[in-house]
């Protein structure tokens, strides 16, 4: 999952911190929305889709712990709690309520960035550990099997590595050089052969592919319905 696809909500009553974090994360290619309190946050969560929430604990009105508890009743959006209180019991309380991580103020923005990336990458890996459906094709990366029309075909490690990257970045064009680095295959001809094999396993009509397509002069792209 590239940063540009990740939408983050920052909830903090401190204008300075809220704006600093928004600028910093925007510069790192995230989509960023902000809220100054729990009420504004809940309104935005109601009509926008967020991939992660950065939530200050100490806010007027409903605090970060209470908002975390409320969000967790219906949603599994990753939450990072921010607080000036760094005591162990406060950190444990936040995690027990369902927060994914905890960062005490003051903190380095780069540390927050690393924690965000760890959570996002963990989410991608968890998602990829289950089955994927592309049209009528089912891909099981754990069992390394692609099933289409009751026919199951095995994939090798190189094919699995390429599929993981393509499934994580649907619509992205991968050059032969990129695919070579991902798969460990050096010869362009061998890369083309591997893509052809994958296409035969994924596509109902490999000669007229719908999902795993060639972008002339650029490389290959995987589209997911």
C-alpha cells in the first residue's frame, strides 16, 4: 500500500500540533484530515473512510480513551494514541481499549512516521495472508494455489513474491526491472515467461487478459475487480 492511498485522521485540540502533523504527513504523501475534538472526529468518521487515526488522549469533552472505546464498537481502523502521560498504566489502558500503538509527547515526527508505516505494512501482510479473489479466480498465497473453474494450479516462490507486490499495488505498472528485483529473475525473457505462466493461471482467456495486462513499453499491471 503506497502512502498516497493512505488516509489519516489527526484528532488533537492543540492547533499547533495538529497543523504540524498535517504538514509533515502530507509532505510524506499521505492524505490527511484533521479534527479538533471527538465530536468533529465522529462526524468525519461517519462519512469518510480512514486507514488510520492519530488520536490525542487529553482533549476537552470526550477524551481519547473514550473515543477509542466508542470507535472499537463498530470499526477496526488502526489507532495511535498520543499523550503527555507516559506512565506504563496509561499505555496499558490505551492498548486494552483497542489502540494499536501509543506515543508519548513530546515525540519526533520521524518516530511517528515509522510507527504509521509499521501498522500499515502489518495490515497489508494480514490482508495478504487470506484468500484473494480476482473475478472468478481465487488466489491463496499461503497454500500457493490459484483456483479457476474448479482447476487448481500451484505457484512457485518467485510468482508468489510478484503477486504479493501486485496485489498490494493494484493498478500500478511494474517494469521488467522491478519484477526482476522482486522475483530474483535477471533475464527479461524469463520474466516474460513467468508473467505468461501467471496469466494462464489467473485469466479465463490468457490471450485476451482482463486482469494481468501488458503495458506496451512500460511493463505489467494487475487490475482487481
